[in-house]
């Protein structure tokens, strides 16, 4: 993404740089950087399909980028995609990558068992405050407000290892 921003600054090689940044963000399964890179790619290519994918992702994420994409679309500067475009199809709705760390997945597994922060801390050899921070991060990443919702979401999305 840094190389794409540098290309944007000098207005040279922007298209290729943003295409590479989009590919890198996809490979890393990073939703927010992907959203931003798609926006910049749509801007450079004047691509309606990149803008549509970006808007869908921005709305799923609740990102302010959605407003920027709507403004870009409303400006009339986008070209319609030719039929049979080689652009990859966007992922279906509800498949926003969740970047939970290995430790957050361990904590989430214990949360689904109904464990308290103190019990999680003891099981993972961490402080209760650290366990609390992990739980807060998990709730934010899953966009839920309670441990019960986190457990339900984890099971629904298949975030927990089985077996």
C-alpha cells in the first residue's frame, strides 16, 4: 500500500500499484486495507465494478469509506465495466475476514465455554486484565456487545477449531 501511495503522490504507475495493493490486501485477508485499496483503484481506473465491491465491503465494515465511494460514483467519473470483465467476483456478503490473533482465538474458545476473565487468565497464564483486553478486542472485531453474542457468532462463523 505504501508503494501505491507513493505512486499516487507522483501520479505515475498508479493503476499497477493499486492493483498490486489490492492483491496484497486480499492475500493478507485484511478487510479495511482492501476496502481502501479498492477505493483508490476505482478512482484511478474509473472502474464501476471496483467501486461496487468497495462500497459493499465498506458498508459491511461500517467504514466511512462508503461515503467517499458514493461521492465518487455520484461524480459520474466511473466507466461501466465491459461485459465479460476479468475482474474477480467479490466475496458474498457476510464473509468479511476477521483477523483474530491466535491468542484471541484461544480466549474466544474459553469464552464460549462460559469462562470468566479470571478463569481465562489462569488457563492461559496471563493476567486477568490481559484476558479482559483480549475479550474486549474480540467483541469489537466480531461487532458484538456481549460474551454470549461472541460465542454465538463464533459458532455460526465456524471460528473455533473442532475436534
